[in-house]
């Protein structure tokens, strides 16, 4: 009986001991189990390949693309072309477009500057100037747009909104009693200065930020369609006194002047060691850019009002009032080929992808093989073409006197890249003139 009582009394203690042992065993096992759970491979999650940021296409911010007015892009548009869109501005478009950040800018005879989307031709904004805009083409730099008009003023606008930031109006000459002389030239912007000429015989350099005059230079005739070109600190422009002038771009001091036989109404072009300009005496001239020495001249059948384009191989292409497009050797002036259109060629060519693109007063736009002058493509518009084409990727855009701005899409040239490799001397990410 006593033994039974002892065993009965020990039973609770044994049970308690058993529970303690089990609890200690479980407590040792739990961390291991947690560890095993933690080491399990996580469930796979979807991964996203980052979308590459699109790189901007080359800009065409000024008349003929760059300060030297070379009118050349290393690669761009190949025929055939198809109409991408056309925008009706309301009146004739003499102005040649500038293209920056997917926007085409141009002036119109109806007093307006237009900003149009290159994507679909939709209107982004328009701004009314004081008078008609003829041959002046916009220059876009640092988010600002500069353009001159028949009211004799140069306007600076915000390129995003079209808001006028400042206006500079040229004074009349003492002998002129008909009010302010007009301005037709396409401005050029470089190193904080904006250059333009007017019919009061003067070319001006203004502060690009404020419009304050830095200097002006007087010539013996109107500076009508004689837009300036700049290269290596030398500013070149023609005058209706028949002379080509070269000034120090910073000070306005005369470096040299070279005569032609009649008035100049076209924009000069720098290439290598020379500067080229057409004259109303039916000739295209080549002068030494250092001192104005005549290198050669080439006679056409009528006035040369088209500014030449030149590629790195020295193929110099321009139009004439005789209706022909000419290609010369830039070094010698030797004729390589000519192509006959149906009327005057006043527009300036653009060479890109081995093709010279140019419009004619015969209402047609041409693509010519720059090597041999063969016709690669042509298309008709609704009016005379005196506006020069601008390129943006595989697109060409130009104005027409039928009141439309036309945009054509071609094939990208084989070497086309949306991000061209700039040279150290480039200003606008375009091909620099090549030395001989």
C-alpha cells in the first residue's frame, strides 16, 4: 500500500519532467525549421527590360543647317519620297524652315511665324509679326527663335510658345523718306551674338539675349537676300553694291572685300579655305577666305540667286535662273554635270545621303544623284518652290508659294544614325566643312 502511494506520488513529477524535455526538444527544432523555410528559393518575379531613351535626331537650326551655310548632312534621306503631311499656312511661303526638337519653324507672307509638329503637321503655335516675312528663315538657338520681316525689325521669340521676347528695328537712312527699310535676310546666331542685314545698307550684330546693338557695318548697297555666313571668326555677306564683305565677327572690323560685276542677292558658303557666292552677273565665284583673292568663277546662263551646297568630296551644287542645277568641282570650278528643270531655280540645294534635293519654280521638287546628276526622284506641288529644304532624320520639309508647308518621308540613307558623331569644331551637331 505504501509502495503504491509512492508510485502514485511520483507520477505527476514524471509527467512534468516529460513535458519539459519535449518542450526543450521542440524549442531546439524550431530555429532549424525556420532556417530551412528561410532558405527556400523565392518565387520568380517578372523582370522588365528598361526601355532605351530615344536619342534626338540631328537639328537643322538655321538656314542651310549651320553657320558656314554648307547645306550638307552626312546621311539622311534617300528616294523614293512619300508625302507625310502638308500644312496650310494661308499665303505663300518663301521662308526656308528650321527644325529643332521635332518642330519645324518657318515664316509666311501673311505676317506670321509658324511652329508645326514634324510628327503629324499639327500647329503648335503661330505668332504675328509686324509685316510680311519673305526670304528670312528662322534661326533657333538656346530656346529662342530669331527672324526678320519687311517691317525692318528682327524679332526674338520664345521657341516653345511664340511669345515675343524683344524686337530690334533698324533706322532709316537719311536719304530715304519712305519709312523704315525692310529686312529680308536670315539671321545667324553664334557665341551670344545674332547677325542680320537690312535694306539700309547695314549689317548688324546684336546681343542675342537682350537685342542690344553691339556693332553695325555700312556697305554701299542694300543687304537684301544676302544672309551672312560664319566660319573661323570671319563673317561673310554680300551687298547689292556688288561686293562680298568679310568682317571680324566679334568687332565688325573689315578684313577684306571682293568685287563681282553686279549686285549680290544670295548667301555665301564657307568650305575648306574658300568662300563661294553667286551673283546677278550670272556667275558663281570662289574667293580665298583669308584675303578675298579670286580663285575662279563659273558662268551660267542667268543670275545665280541660289546659294550653293557642298559635300566633303568638294561637289558644289547650286541653281541658276537659266533653270539648271549645276555641280562644279569646288577646288577648280570645273563643271561636273548640270540638270535642266522646267523653270528658274532660286532655292538652295541640300545634299544628304548622296542626293542633292532642290525645288524649282516649275512647281517640282527634285532629287538628283550628286555624283552624276541623274534624276532619282521628282514630285509636283501646287506652286513655285523658292524655299530651301531642311532635313530631320528621313524627312524633308520645305515651303511653297501655294501656301503649304510640305513634309516628305524617304528611306533613311544606309549610314544614317539618329546620333551623329560631332566633330570638335561643330556648333550644331552637323558635318563640319572639310579642308582640302
